């Protein structure tokens, strides 16, 4: 892994963390009526975490099974999680405050 690949992986991890924190904040605000969230948001939250964990594990497994190395396995496992955090942030931020 060259330094630029390592930097990109760290940037991706930071983006996922920021998006996840934003999603958590909007969902918590939604639980108290301060943010518009769908009625099924709590159920969706649990179900998507399970699906993302399975998909991330499978991506890491197949990267390792192909002999791509640990760095590629980590990057592969972060991809499905990153797709979900990005989609959730976009979806929830469009709904806006619930005042």
C-alpha cells in the first residue's frame, strides 16, 4: 500500500464517521420530534445495520480470498458501510427540522 492509498482510506474512514454522526444526530432529534423522520426509522436503522455488517464482512472475506491483502479487505469492507451512511445522510437531511 502506498502512502496515497493509505491517505485515501483514512479520508474515507473520516467521511464515514462524520456521516454516521450526522445520521445519529438527525435520528435522535427525530426521536424527540425536532427532526422529520419516517415512522419506520427505528426499524430501518436496525435492519440496515445488520445488512451492512453482513455485506461488509462478505466484501472483506472475498478480498482476502482473492489474495488482495488486509488493506484491500479493509477498503472493501468500508465501501458498503460508506454507501449507506452517505445515503442516510442525504435522505434524512432533505427531510429537515420538525418544528
